[in-house]
């Protein structure tokens, strides 16, 4: 398709020259065109790069809107559920083990060090059709997120890098591991839950976190279970939150403050070389606290003689934004 080749060349020119042509007229060029998934993939790959390479924030914002519109058109096409879109490096694409949920997700970085997150959820239906649901990041205006579930219109945004499928007698829970570059000073790792009801509607958050039955220090009065787990820490370090398939658990760094007088300030928290783990037991993610990882992610009892090393992380690398290391 000569016309398509011409458009892609214009996009590449815009990428190199940082011009405003891409977002202003390329979308109009595509209106009414009968494009294939590969066509959309090729153009989205080029536009996606501008979201992190262009210095002009307003220009990146316009390109982000073009990217969002193109992607929505692409994933409404037949066979898009099985298309990988793996050349778009600025977007996370994850699919559930049961092949029923697919999430497209990316972050828009602002000059002040904050982010807005965007996403679409594809749901495969019983008749082999699928529906598309757009997510709207409202995390900057959500005051209380620990004990609430949210619809897609009030999404607690994050950049997801892993989805885990867990079934109970009457429900399926899709556990999501995510990253949130909250600010220049703080970063968050998030364990959220996607739930699909019988009408094909989705919500985020579920009370499937058992924090106390296996805890070494149990509270006198057991608090209610949270709907999601959110870990905030200093942006200059990295927190491990990863699924170990071999050992069948979620393993994560335990966070503690740099000094005892900084307990109230999350931006002074970091890994202390101890670890916590979640195992799926009795239809809940059950927390095992104060364990340690050895030989990659193998959990063993904590060594009492090992000296803690605070903030043993690395400075956040912007290049790894769209493929965050757990």
C-alpha cells in the first residue's frame, strides 16, 4: 500500500525532526482507510516512540491522543485479541492464562516527574467475540484506595507487567502486578485485582488479601482485608515484586525507612534485604512475612546474623519505564 508507506515515512520524519506534522494530519490520513493489524502495528510503533523521545510535552500529549485513537481502532478489528503487537516497545501487552482477558497499557510521562496511565481491556466472550473497555486513570484524585473497588471510569492507574489467573468456585480473579512512577521522590509497586462479572462488566479491587493468618505478630483486633496492596518507596531505589512460577508464590522486598525518624515519609523507604511472600491459599493471597530469598526467588527462613543493608537499589532508569524490572 503506497499510501500507507508514505504515511509511515512522514511519521519517521516527524520522529527525527520533532515536528508537529504527525499528530496534526496523520490521523486524518487514516480516517476511512481499510487498514490491517500489521498496518496499525507499524504506525503505533513509530508514534509510540515519540511519547518518550519528544521533549515538547504538548507535542507528546497530542501524539498520545493519536496513539490512543489508533490503538482503539486496531483492537476493535477481528483477530486483534490474538495479535501480539510486540513491536510497540512503549506499551505493555499482557494476556491472562485462561485466554479470556488481554490488557493494553502505557504511561505518559510529564516534565515534573509524574505520570498518567492509559489502557484498554479486551474481554473474550462465550460466543468467541470480544468487547473492549477503556480505562481512565483517576489515581491523582482518589483520596482513599485501600478499601475500595473502582470501575474502569475511576481506575487506580498503573503500568501492569504481569497478570495471574486464580479461580474460585464462582469467580475468577485476575491479579495484576503494576508499577507507578508517582513523583520525582516516590515510586509505587501495586498488586491490584481485576474482576469480571457475569454481565461482562469489570471492576478493580477485591478483598482477597489475607495479611494476618500467617503473620508472626498478629494484631489483637484483625483489620478488614484490603482491596489492593500498594507499596510506596524512594524513587532512587528499586523494589522487587515478582511471580516465581517454580516456587508458586509472589516474592517482594520488604520495605523499611532509612532511619527510625523517617517512618512517616514513604519517600525515605527502601528494601532492607528481607522479603515477604504471598501464596494462593484458601482462595486468598496469604502473606508470609519476614522471609528471605536465596538462589533467585527461593524462600528460606531469615538469617538472624545477616546485617541489613538499607536502600540496596539502583537509580530509576527512564529507559526501563515501559518494561519495569520487578
